[in-house]
């Protein structure tokens, strides 16, 4: 540092009677939109405790070296999750596209960041294209690899062809179609249902963006919105998992875990349907009922078929309310369990309540029948707004009611708005600006949780647009794109090449030799670690490894990429 710089630092320290420390800046490594929130975080390191009234002057200079902004940081406080102390530098007034540098001389910080038009458009496209390329039983090499904007390396022949004659006690059953789930090649109703409903909700929210012909899908130019078509590929598979009785099988996969690099089109092993479950049956009923509503304007016969399947599923679940899939349920070892008693433990009396509420809500909105209304009003999770994931689904029922125009819409709407306000308040008190308690456990797929927490706020924004909701949503995507304790992007292909996920746990990408861009990896995991590479000690938010076999923190999954896609689309639409 020059002599003048030293004098300036000393002058700043004397002016504020605070010690000079060290720091690092955290920014969104992809860039910020001109009209959107731009909030950088500063990790502060002092030899002593950071003073409670600490603030540091900062400046922003453009590519020509001209100062365009100056301000002072706001101390956010110490983080249990990361072990850091952070401060906020609000850069939102920088609205002209360009390359900039954030300078905090008292902390030795000189960090680049970018403002550009629609920085998330490409991410939104890649996050959604993943689903088409992840379809089972589809030859994605067709049309000169048109389905893959990143080249033929990411295409394959029809994956897991043996799903067309999967084994089950009553004889072979065709469960072809649907999306592969994660790094392995299993297909699971629980994760498939929450993924499908997230994409259906996105298709409803932005119909013009996903009009027919907008996406690279086989159903291109069929007169139906493209994202509805993509989600329907999974809906149709969910219906194939249904028995004539109405019951739905929990999952289908091989009899052994896959190992090593594998092209999914070469899998010829036996695939087996695993037992039916109440929760899978209700989840299928909910998705089919919603799909029925969305398909009604385009194909009434198809809409009727979905509704009939939903009714049969719901009737079976009412007659079999406790046929749950547990960790102890006998099954083949070649896939994950997705059990209803998944850790952390829950009161068994609550098992299935959110799936039943969600299914009843979707059927009520679709049919208007009093039977389903009465079940909703009697539900212990009525108007629930739990952060969604494959085992927590009440938000989707409440969201369906809130947009329905039915008498219960007002109460459902109020619940979602209140839940969003609570998450915005949580973000304001979180040292990493996340809509969650800083000491909340980071479970398997913690990055998916972060994206889904923002989904609650995005649902509220759809009901009642308010600019003050955007920062909480933007902070979630910021976190996933580098504004986090590890200073790395958790999305493949996005962010600094040396500080982004490059080795996600996927047998297919091991075979390809590189990862498809636009995939969200699971993220830090402090709850359940079952591999040798994810750290088991240290600050929870640092327990991550970008290693192919670190499946506890570096796996990919459809139910994480769906909220990532929603996030990217939302911010692309709402900040331009």
C-alpha cells in the first residue's frame, strides 16, 4: 500500500475511534440488473471483537475510475452458520450497466462487480432446459441435438428403457417417462410431485414467457404453452405410477446403486416398482388436479383424465390413511427412500397432513365441491405456509386457494402475505440476508431450501406486488451465485471459473466429463453426511465439497433446480 493509502486508513480509524481490520467482499458473481437490488456483504476480521457500532466508508468506481457512489456499511453481526461477522454495503443506486469496483480502504477491500441487463436470462433458460435433457425414455440426440444449447455432449439416447417393463408383484408395468431424479437414475413420486407443481406454478405466473414455441422441447409448436408441456411429461409419469385401485407406487429404480460413469441410455438392469404409499398417492392427486385445471382450455379430454386419476387417488388415500413409506419399509437398495419419517423426527400423528391438505385444496379449487372444502377447513395445517420441499407441501394448497376466487381465498391470501413478511423480517436479521434463522440446521439440499424460502415471498409478490419484497428474493439468488461464506457459486457454469461448482455428483456427467450449465448443487450439509468428502466439522455453512463423490453436499436434484428456475425467471421478469 502507498504512503498516502496508509495515511488515509489511519485517518479513517482515528476519525471513528475504531481499529483497522481486514475484510473480504461477497458479491453476486453473475452480476446484478440495473433496476434490481444490489447488496454486497463484507466479511470483517479483527483481532478483537468487532465493535457493535462498527461502520466503514466505502466508494464505488466505474471502469474509468470515476467515483459513482459512496456510503457506509451497516453492521449485520456475527453468524453462527459461518463463524463470520458481516456488514452490508448497499450498492442499489448503481444503475448504469458496466464494470465497477467496491472499495473499502479501511478493510483493504477492492472488489469487482458487474451491472448488466438481464443477467439471469441465460440462467433461467439453462435451469429449465435441464428438465428436457433429464427426461427418461427420450432420445435427446434428435434434431441434431437441438434440445441441448451446449452441444451434443449433453444429449443421450432413451434413458432407462427398462422402465417400460418394470417389475411389480402383479406383473410388468410401464412406468416410462418422467424426469430422472438426481445424481442416480431413480424416479420418485415425492420429489417429482413437488418439482412438477413448482413448474406448473411458474407456467401460470408467466404465461406469455412460456407460450408455445418458447422452449426447446419435443412438443414445440403444438398449440400448448411450453412449460405446461414440460411439466406434463412428469404428470403423465405420475399417472403411470398409479394402480387400478388408485394407489400410487412410491418410486421406481434399479436393484443396486449405480456406480461409475454411466450413459443413462445404456442402463438395461431390472427396474422395480417399490411399494405404494399414502403420501405418494396424495401428492399425485394434488398434481393431477392442478394439471386438470391448466389443461382444460387446451384439451378437455385430457383434463378429465387427470381429474379422474386424482379422484381415484384421493379415495384410495382416504381408505388407507396410514400406509406410509418409512425408513424401515422393505425395498431394493438401488435408490433413495424419501420416507415420511425422514430426519429430523416429526410427531407421527402429523404424518400425511400436509399432503392431504394440499390434495384436498387442489381438488376443491378444481371442482368446487363442498366435500373437499370441509376437509380443508378441518385440516390441522389449514392455510399452512411451510417452506416447501418434498416432505412439506402445505404452501401449494394455500397458494392454490389464494388464487382461486373461492370464499377461502381471502384467508389463504392473508396467510401467504403474513408468511412473506415474516421471511423478509428474518432476512433483515440474518448476517447473510437469508430468510431463515441463522442457526437453522443446514440439511441435505440446503441450497434448495434457500431457493424455496424465497418461493414463499415470490408467491406473496404475485398476489400483492410490492417492491420491498424484491431484496429478500434477490438475496436468495445472490447467495446461490457467490454471495455466501465460501465465496463460490453453487450453480454449474455460472460465476468465477475458479469459484463455482464444477463436479456435481452425477453418474451421467462423470461420463460426459463436465457438467451441464445451470444446475444447483445441494450445498453445505450439517445434518446428515454419508460420504467421505463432505466435511463433518467446522462451521455448518462451510461443510461443502466440490467433489463428484461428495453426494451429501454436491448432488443435483430436480426438486432443487425447479425453485432455482423460478428464482431466475422471477428476478429476470421483475427487475427489467
